[in-house]
C-alpha cells in the first residue's frame, strides 16, 4: 500500500505539470500558483466585507488547516490533495503560508482576478452554481493509469467523491448547488448570497435535512427515514462519512433484549487490484428499514437513534473493519421511542 501511494504520487506530479493544458477542475480553479493571488483576494475582501466574514469561518477557508484534513494529509501527502485543499498554490510543493491559510478562497471559485469575477455573463454565472463546484466535489481515486481530475473517464464505483453525479441524476437536478448552499441573507442593500456553507460540523443543519419515525408492523419494527431538501445522497462527498442507525428493544433502563445496527455508507474494497466501491447504502430518498423483532422482545418498547459520523481512518486493507475503524465525531440527528 505504501509503495502504491508513492508511485501514485510520482505519476500525479507529472500530471500536475501537464495540468495547465487541461482545465479539468472547472473554470476558475487554477492548477498552479499565481503570485498575484494574495493581493487579488485582499481586494475582494476589502469591498465585500459581509461575504468575507462568512467565508472566513467556513470549511472552504480552512480546507487545508482543518484538523480532519491535516490528519488525512499526514498519511497521504500528495500533490493531488493540495490541488483541491490549497488550490491557490502550485500543487507540486507544500503550499506557502498564505495559500495554506486561505484554502478555497474568492479567486478559487470566481476566477483569478477582480475583472474575471465581475465579468459575469449568464453562462459564467450558471457554471459558478454547479460546474465550478463539480471541479472539486467530483473526482476519482488517484491511479497510475488515469487522471483523477478527469471524472468523465472514471466509472461511478471508482469515484472518490461524486456529489455532482448524484445531483445530476437525482430529483433536484434542476436546482443548482448554489441555490441550496448559498442562500440569500441580510436585508436591503446588504442582501447577498451567504458564503458560510456550515454543514458537516452543524448538528442543526444536518438534523433539519432528515425526518425519522418508527412504527410497528406485525412482528417487526420499521424505521422510516427521509432526506428533506437534500440535492444528492445523504451523506455525500467525503467517503469517510456515514449515517449509523441503532435500534434497541427492551424495558427502559435495562440491558436491551435485542439490538440492531445499520450503516448507511459507501463501502470500498479492492476490485481487480484497484480501489472501488463495493456497496452503497446511503439515503437517496424515503426509505423504510425493517427490523424483525425476536419473540423475547414482544411488547417491549423500541428505541432508535440516527447518528452522522465522520471517520478518521482511510481503508488500509480490503475494507474498513470494526477493528480498524475510528470515529472522529458522531452527531445525533434523530432519536425516538415507540412504546
Ligand atoms: C472596489 C470594490 C470591489 C472589489 C475590489 C471587488 N468587488 Fe465585487 N463587486 C463590487 C460591487 C460594488 C459589486 C456590485 C454590487 C454587489 O453585487 O455587491 C460587485 C459585484 C460582485 C459580484 C456579483 C457579480 C454579478 O454577477 O452581478 C461578484 C461575484 C463579485 N463582485 C466578486 C468579487 C470578487 C471575487 C472580487 C475579488 C477578486 C471582487 N468582487 C472585488 C465591488 C468590488
Ligand atoms: C477549489 C475546490 C473547491 C471548489 C471549487 C468548491 N469546493 Fe466545496 N469544498 C472543498 C473542500 C476541500 C471542502 C472541505 C474542506 C474541509 O472539510 O477540509 C469543501 C466543503 C464544502 C461543503 C461542506 C462545508 C461544511 O461546512 O461542512 C459544502 C456544502 C461545499 N463545499 C459546497 C460547495 C459548492 C456548492 C461549491 C460551488 C459553488 C463548492 N463547494 C466549490 C473544495 C471546493
Ligand atoms: C466555494 C466557491 C465560492 C467561494 C470560495 C467564494 N464564492 Fe462568492 N459566490 C459563489 C457562488 C456560487 C455565488 C453565486 C450565488 C448565487 O448565484 O446565488 C457567489 C456569489 C458572490 C457574490 C454576489 C453575491 C450576491 O448575492 O449578489 C459576491 C459579491 C461574491 N460571491 C464574493 C465573494 C468573495 C469576496 C469571496 C471570498 C471572500 C467569495 N465570493 C468566495 C461561490 C464562491
Ligand atoms: C436541494 C438542495 C441541495 C442541492 C441542489 C445541493 N445540496 Fe448539498 N446539501 C444539501 C443539504 C440539505 C445538505 C445536508 C445534508 C447532507 O449532509 O447531505 C447538503 C450537504 C452537502 C455537503 C456536506 C457533505 C455531507 O455530509 O453530506 C456537501 C459537500 C454538499 N452538500 C455539496 C453539494 C454540491 C457540490 C452540490 C451540487 C452538485 C449540492 N450540494 C447540491 C442540499 C443541497
Ligand atoms: C478533487 C478535489 C479533492 C482532492 C484531490 C482531495 N480532496 Fe479532500 N475533499 C474535497 C472536498 C470537495 C471535500 C469536502 C466534501 C464533503 O464535505 O463531503 C473534501 C473533504 C476531505 C476530508 C474531510 C474533512 C472534513 O472536514 O470532514 C478529508 C480528511 C480530506 N478531504 C482529505 C483529503 C486528502 C488526504 C486528500 C489527498 C489524498 C484529498 N482530500 C484530496 C476535495 C478534494
């Protein structure tokens, strides 16, 4: 595994060198550093102070400094990672302090200069709402023989993230990413598209996107889960995310008579020597989960809990196993009790 990563790193280095000819990460996202980047961004923030303040507490801003990223990056220190998490720097080297501190910044999405950002034709505006996002939110595993930034060439199972494809094939395809993720805030002249993007650390934002209710059906317990206003799978994006459903049956305050656990997640393994998805159990729409109750649990109350987990580790073998996985955080999104 270590050796494979080193090899992939070397190949990526050469593809980063070649990347200037192929703008595969969406318009506005550059593959190499511009010395003018810092000064152009200072200009944006001096005129658009509200937006700058929202952005400065977003995960886009801390995409390179964030502790979760830093932990993953310590294991796989690749140009590949830097090209999205510190996109203002030349990915061939460790980013300079400014690029590391600014992560995904104004010019990463709006284009390299003030005039590029202000020259918003309708086509450019439409691209900003979906295509620019897809440039970073849709990509394949880094492999020896393919460019991970050319997702069109990768099969769905070999995509590391595929939020744009999930969006394009789902019921919200006609609603842009920006419509949901940059809601209008403020009044009058200061009304603007919010750049706060706070989701994965917010229990409130995540819980608002899920309805959960339990019922009995003969000898079984049924948990109905439905995403609310989610434009893609729930969860989407980073592969180390999942929903965990726990169902426990038994008298209140006592050891459960029966316990069930389901993970709604993508699972990866090695298929013909390459990393690929082998199962996807995430929520794509309203889904009923049925748990057959053992006779001993008859008449006893049922408790359920749905948690959103962020995991720490990357798969080192064939799959994440209960023995090797480590949960960084679990936010409880829904809980209930059916008498
Ligand atoms: C000298 C002040 C100034 C600077 C510098 C500046 N802007 Fe603006 N920008 C404005 C004003 C004024 C508007 C029009 C009113 C509004 O939408 O806030 C505007 C509008 C915009 C719009 C909306 C364009 C549209 O489609 O209608 C975007 C996007 C934008 N700016 C981004 C940027 C970015 C990114 C930067 C830095 C690269 C930047 N601006 C630098 C003043 C500035
Ligand atoms: C240059 C790459 C890049 C572009 C372009 C980009 N993103 Fe991101 N986005 C990231 C990275 C990297 C993260 C994760 C940062 C982290 O957690 O370390 C992220 C995180 C997010 C999150 C989660 C934020 C949170 O607080 O949990 C959302 C939502 C998101 N992006 C939406 C969008 C949308 C919508 C667009 C297009 C308008 C977009 N992104 C464009 C790289 C990008
Ligand atoms: C992750 C991508 C992303 C980043 C980073 C980003 N923007 Fe934007 N910005 C967008 C999108 C998408 C829109 C269009 C929203 C819409 O259509 O409603 C937008 C809209 C704007 C607008 C017009 C707002 C309005 O409601 O009229 C301004 C001004 C702006 N951005 C400035 C900035 C500044 C300044 C920064 C840096 C502090 C920045 N943006 C960083 C994606 C981004
Ligand atoms: C119909 C509204 C809607 C649209 C359209 C939409 N999203 Fe989301 N998105 C949500 C909601 C609600 C959540 C919170 C639930 C969740 O985490 O999936 C979310 C979560 C996310 C997250 C956080 C990761 C996670 O844990 O799931 C990312 C990243 C993201 N969206 C990116 C995008 C991108 C990129 C697009 C466009 C290709 C997009 N979204 C389109 C509503 C939307
Ligand atoms: C093509 C762009 C791209 C590349 C390359 C990339 N990432 Fe990301 N990464 C993202 C986006 C976009 C997100 C946010 C998705 C979400 O929130 O669901 C993200 C999220 C993450 C997260 C989750 C952080 C959190 O806050 O929960 C970690 C950790 C991470 N990336 C590490 C890495 C590492 C390590 C590499 C290199 C091996 C890498 N990424 C390569 C785009 C990229």
